[in-house]
C-alpha cells in the first residue's frame, strides 16, 4: 500500500515538474532567437566552465545507460529493467530518425554562425557541423534523469536529476554542439520516452505476470474494481458477480 502511494506521489510530482519545465523552456524559444541564446551561453565562458563542461557533456553519451542498467540489475527488479531498455531503444530510434531522415541537413552552430567572430572554442573538443536537431546527448540525459526519478521515488532526488540533465543540455550549447532549440526537443524526446515506456511495461505486467493479483482491489460495494501497477490504474465498472464467474 505504501509503495503504491509512493509511486502515485512521485508520478504526480514528476508530471507537474516536467510540465512546468517544458512550459518555461518552450516559452523562451518565442522570446529569444536561437542564435542569440547560444551566443549568450557560449560567450559567458571562462577556464573553469571550459574544463567542467568538456567532461560533463559526456554524461549524455549512450554508455551512461549501461551504467544505469547495471544499477537496475543489481536491484533485481525486472519491471524497471524492461522500462529502461524500452526507454533507451525508443529514444534512440526517435533521435536517429529525426536526425537522419527528417533533419539531416540541420546546421549546427559552427555552420549556422560561421561568420560570427564571437564564438568561443575549446581545445580538444571536436565541433560537428550537421545533424543538429535534436540533441541526442540531452535526450539520453533526460532518459536517465526521469527513469532514476521513478526508480528512487524521492522528490529531492528528482530535482537533483533534473538539474543534472539540464547541465548536460547546457554543456551542449556551451560547447557549440547544439542550439537551445535542439536541446529542448532532445529533452522532450527523452522525457516522453520514459513515460511512454513506463506505461507500456505497466500494461504488459498487468496482463502477463503473476504479480497481477497483487494489483487487483475491489471497492467496498464490489461494483467496480481497479488494477494498478505502480502509478498505472485501469478502472472498470463490472460488478463482482461477473468477476467471480471468470
């Protein structure tokens, strides 16, 4: 019971948190030109940020998902293992299709702002010039952030993980790898991938696992019943007699 309540609370918190985040993030797109945002972030540089972001940007590499998978396997929870694998595949496929099929010629900052003299480059960082939209690193970082928020079910941890994902997205802009627009939509792809995967795996578990019986609860009058796995709830209005016949 406590576990179910905990899952419901973290779901509500995460939905509200990420709705606020994306409303604010998308609103900025209508207020400032994407090139101006990049110049502001990249122009506010110093040696410390150069050092930090050169390494933190790699926290959005696909290999980070293997590390998270290792943690999940240690917990021996197949539900979360399947959720992570599904999220990883889904966001990877979406990013790949968008980059190579729909936006293969989307210029990166170095190509779009090639005549600008205000750009700051960091040694040993290879800056790409094409397939800018959306940001794959940012998408991966948000997959990790949202997934681990579900896994640990702590609001404070969820806020820290969102901050981590934002830093990865910020680093992509700072290093001239992506525009602000690319990172926002990368974040959206990563976030939705986890929520969609969580839903799909929940439905699968409801229908196909032996744990199904633990998520069946009848109301006092027996006129409705509810199946729930973590946050997912499926409501029905069948009476108790029909249920007994089955």
